[in-house]
DNA sequence: CGATTAAATCTAAACGATTAAATCAAAGGA
DNA sequence: TCCTTTGATTTAATCGTTTAGATTTAATCG
C-alpha cells in the first residue's frame, strides 16, 4: 500500500447492513448484543463486519447515548512525580473500567485551566478529576453550574455543596515532619519551603508547619518561610535565597517533591552537606528517594490509593449513585532516611 | 445548588437559535465566524449564547466534520521518566495546536496495545503516536490498513511504506557509552542490561554494544548480557543475576532509565560501591540523574525535541501534507558524571 | 418602476449510530 | 379456519451540529 488513505471513507453500519442483507437495527442488535437475533442473520452480520473491516463509530454512539466513556484529568504537571503516579494509576483503573483519560497540564495557570475546563466541557467528557492550581476558584463555578459535568477534586477545596473532595492529611503530615525535626534532633531553627498558600494543599502544609512550631513554643520566623512555586526551580531559588540570610536555619521542611529536588540541587551547588550543614525533611513522591544522596526522609503519600479512590468516586458520581460521604482523607507515612540527620538506611 | 443535575439537559444550538429568533445556521455562522452575519443578529445570538450558557457539543461537531482534534499517545508506561517527558512535551505542543491527547499505557502488553488501538480507532481520533512494545507487529497491520488513521512511530519499526518513524540514534549512542568504558577507563570485562531485543529500541542498543566490543577486539560474553524487561524490577533482577556469576564484569552498560535505577538499587542492597566495585553507564532520562549517588553517567535523549517532532509529523500527516522524509533520527548527548569512574561533577 | 444582482438569512439534508414503535411471520388455540 | 399471541425484523425518528443550496431582502440601474 502506497499510503494510508485519507479519512471519510470508512465503512459504516449502514453498509454492513446492506452487505448482510439486513436492516441497520439488526446490525446494531448483534453488535451490541441488545436483542435476540436469529443465528442465521447474526452470522451473516458478523461475516459482513469481518469482510468489510467495520469498526463502530463511537462519535455517533456518543452523540446518541450522551456517554463518551472518557474522563479528563487536570493536574499542574505530569512531570511532577506525584502526578505521574496519579496519572498512571488513574489510567490503569480507567482502562479496566472501560474509560479513556485525556490528560491536561494546567501548569498552575488559571487561564490554561479554564480553557481546558471549557474544552472538556465541549467534548462532553463523562467527568473530570481536578487537582489544584493556585489562586481563586471563581472560574470553576462556570463549570459547576447546573447541567454540568461530574467532577471530583484532588487536594483542592471548593465551597460548593455536593462536590466530592479526596485528599491526604496534609496538615497532620507536615506536622509530623516538623515534630520529628524537633523531638528527635532537637532543632529549633527551622525554615520551610512551601508552595503558594493559595492552594489548599500548601495552605494545609503551612498550617501544619506553624502548628508544630507553636506546640513546642518555638517562634515562627517568617523570613525563613519561602513560598515559591511548586517546581524544581522554585525549590532551587528558595534555598539559595534562604542560604543568603545572615542567620540560617538548621533544618528545612519542604512541601513538595520537585521543590525538594530543587533544594537538594542548590545545596550541592553551594557545596553544603546534608544533613551536616542543613537537615531536610518533607514531601517527596519520587519513587527513588532512597537512591538520592543523601537518601531523603520523606512523607510518602498513597498516590495510587488516592487515584483509585478519586476515580471510584467519580464513576459513582457519573452513574448517579448517591454517596453518604463527600470528603475523603487518606493517611500518609513518614519514612525516615538520612536527610533529616538520622542514620538509618 | 443542592447537586449538579444529571446530563442530558444541556442547551443546544437549536434552543439558542429559538431564543435569539434566528435559524440554527445563523447561530452556527456566528459561533464559528464562518459567514458574514449582520451586527444586529450577531449580537442577539451572542446574547442568547450568554444567557443560556451555551457550550457547543463537540461530539456532534466531530460527527459532522470527521475531526476530533484529539490524538492518542501509546507508550509502555508514563512512569518511565523518558515517556513522562515525552507525554508532557506532546501535551504542551498539542494544546497549543488545539489538540487534546488521550494517554495510553500499553505496559508492554500486546493485548492491551491492540485493545487500545481498536478503541482509539473507534473513537475516531485524528491520529496516534505509538512508542514500542516488544514482540511481533502483526496486530498493527489491522490498524494500518486502508482507510485507517494517521500514525507515527517512536523508536519503533514497521515494514509498511509511508509510516513515519522518529527515533534517536540508539545504536550509535550505545556504542559511545561502551567506547568510553574501554577507551577512557580501560575496562575489558563489560556486561550489559538491556530490554527485549524484540523492540527496535533495545535491538539497536544491543547492536551498538556488540559493535563497540568487536571494534576493540573484545569478546562478547553472552552470560554477561541480560535481557530483562525494561523496568525497575527488570534492572534489579538483572544485576543480582549478574553479580551471582563466578566471574563478574568490571563495568555494565544499561539500556534504559528504569533498569538503570533498578541496577543502582540492587547494588546498594548488595553493599557494592559504584564505580569502585562496578562501573555503570547507560541510558537514563531521569531529570535528576545528577542528584543520585553516584551521579550517573548517561546518554541524554532529546525527549522534548523527539516529542515535538513526532507531533509535528503527525499533524502534517493528518492534514495530508506530503513529506519528503519518512525517517527522522536525532542525536543524543553523552553526559559523563561519576558512575563510570570519572571524577567530574 | 421592474429587472438584475448581490447580500443576508433560512431550510433541510447530511454525519453514523441507537431504539421505540410498527410490521411481518409463524405458531397455538378455539 | 380464523383469531390471538409471541417472536423476529424493519422502519424511521433522534442525538446536535455544519453547510450546500434555496429563499428572501435590499440595493442598483436603465
């Protein structure tokens, strides 16, 4: 074959029907197994399907049935290891449930997020799983108005009744990190590198951080709390900034995987040793945190569970099943390695 | 609002038309800017759109126009750092071109790949970017028959004329790795951990490895060449296996990111030092290879360029533009860090 | 003023499936 | 035998757009 022919010449159900000498209804019934059809007709339909290489047009189906069997996943960036894992787990479960997933990176940009929401709306997806972007949520109300599509929120808050939200216990997790720094290592000068408090996620982590300090009677030194954007570069810049201060903290709590790596990279560049010169602890979803130098002490989030739960709730929402529960909070695990100053491998 | 209403009650173009007191054609013309419409009618249409909260139904559009503005990306697993980057870059460019992307993980499983191909076919996507899964390609011919959808291959070969293929120079890249081990460090006992030779990708890397040894007159010792599957576990098992031999190699060439990390992890577990006990070099698309212990000497692939080029070629294919060139090969970069025995940072 | 032309709008036929409702055929019952 | 019932198949409306082509309206001109 010299080249693939252009579209628009595909075989339709109608042609199958003609070829098999039956009506379109019959073809539809045998393909979807939705009514009894005599063996004789059934086999001639099947033959025709085979001979013509018929592949049903799901667009037409969707138009008729109002179902696309496709959902959207909006995250800030799949390259963030946490969202990579989320995306993977959602795709896997979605596949097994007969759904496809369109992946959207909002890049923490409200405009891009809005555009994607409108687009997914127009594509009539069956539902959306939406992870946080910082800033106001006003643009979301547009999508959430009546007659709109099912949606579940991941680590993100919205003051609309009936929208399910799935999250981990960010506040408590942050607290445990800081507690560890204080209780086990006796650090008192503790800084933080956290994303914008405009997201629920970062706000909660910030609150946990502050609460831990307070509970030990330690002062919260605002000049040691850097709110960057939750990226590698954000962490990198934050650390450089922090190390430029007259008085430096002894330990730093870090509120996100990419920032953690950025911090680490900046540290290396400054020839500072971790944990000797400065101790680190925080959120990292890197599957390879233990291979880094030093092995990172981290909060481990149950990303897979989170993803599966989100999809489950979304699918319930799609099929109109009533939920008793609207908010779900999963627990995390604190994994102590070396970066905080502990010696375990 | 107590709860989002179920679907099926959305406002249609027809309703907009009635509300604005014009025909559906007129509404369509103003929405798509496809014919001149008087200011008077135009504004009343726009008003109606606004008041009713109309959002066009792209399913109906697609049915009419035979265009979905959606493409499919099939990779073995987005969690593989190389494909994460590919997915990200494709999504970004696709977005800017007005396309969405459905992501599919084949898990190197021919059945899953086949199912996805059929599904994407049924969904009438505009095109597919297909990365390799190992094994025979027979199932692909089904998708590639006449009247089928545009497709481009990433690092994957297929004997069908006119199917574009985009790849990096795998053979030469592997060769350079091994050359470095021999020329710079004088290693003579060199093993390899590579994926299944049933993929073009791994086959090329294998060939490069062998060719390098040959060109220095070194023997190819098959017991030191482990073909695992290209995963973390694959690398991990391969190394353990390799280290169980009576005579061990001094250095290992590794043909993939995840395997590289698996090898590293197994090494740590065995308390073997790299590069002192065993030197490593190979393909790793980890953005953070330099933060690992030791910093990895790697081939760096221009994933972003690869992704953008693939999409570009696919879009050309979709719009029926003739290509002069059907095969594209990009060059890689050898980045020397510490794992091979060099001392540079 | 009527004819001609151009401009703006509308009518209605697709696109490719699903599915109520209608039709047709055969069997069963009196 | 004729009527009823049941079962298998078909007819045709529908989903929400786009877009030729028909129609209407307005403008121009001899």
